[in-house]
C-alpha cells in the first residue's frame, strides 16, 4: 500500500476516532479565486514554540496551502488535515514539495503542545508544515481576510487555500476535495503561475 493511501486511511481512522463522519471520495467542492487582497501580518507561535509572523510563514516561493483548524473540532478539521497530509505524502513520493500552514481558530485551547499532538495524530513531521497559534484578535484578522470567520469556531466553513507561487493569487477550495483533487489543482495552478 503506498504512503498516500496509508495516510488517507490513517486520517479516516483519526476522523472516526474523533467522531467525524468522512464524506465519500469525490464529494462536492468548489474552486474560486480568493477575494483576499491583502493578508494582514500578525505574530504567531508555531507548534514547535518558535515565535514567527504570518508574513514570514507566507514568504515562500513555491506552492503554499493554508487552512484554519482547531484541535477539538468534531467535524471538518480532522478530515481536512488528513487530506492535506495525504497530499503532502503524494507530493513527497513524486519528489515535489509544498508548504503547509495551519492556523488555529481556537487559540485559548490550542497551545503549541496541543497543536503538536494534533500534527502527530496525522504523522505530520518536518519544517514544511507549521501549525500556529497566537492571540485571538490577531488570528481573527487572517480569518476575516480570507472570509472564513463565521462568528464562532463551530461554524467555520471547510475551506483550504492555495497560492501556487509567492506573487500568484490565492485560490479558495470550499467543500470536501480529496488529496487527488488538491494534487491536480496544485499542478494546474503551478503551470499558470
């Protein structure tokens, strides 16, 4: 069994353990150019307790995937993280890379230790994926910039964002794509970046 498939199944297992119902493969999702014009810079702390800023974490030349999670989410966060982990494994198997950044929307509970444990549940390792926390008001600003804030953490939409290159536009993927869908999207956007 290949690594991406193992991670997909492990992610589904983690979803089941967390009480998350995983949608069927091929479930509906949409892709559109993000309306975010300017992403605010805010201070962050990584799951490794390193102090950083959003601008520093976004300052990468290659593809970058961004999502918003909270570790006690009983719906989409585990599924989305499992799909992104499968994408990361698939890219690694091809000798390709992307950067992944997950910002918590529950900084009161998501300490660096909580975020590190969450990453471990999905076998995420390496510097190419950072889980970050910070102050609530600071973390609210990028949520608003990407139109994912819905008033409470329990209401957040299933959205992941892709930027194919540093100066490229952001693409908003809403719904429940699989790793193959995200892989295809990254390939298409890299070709036009």
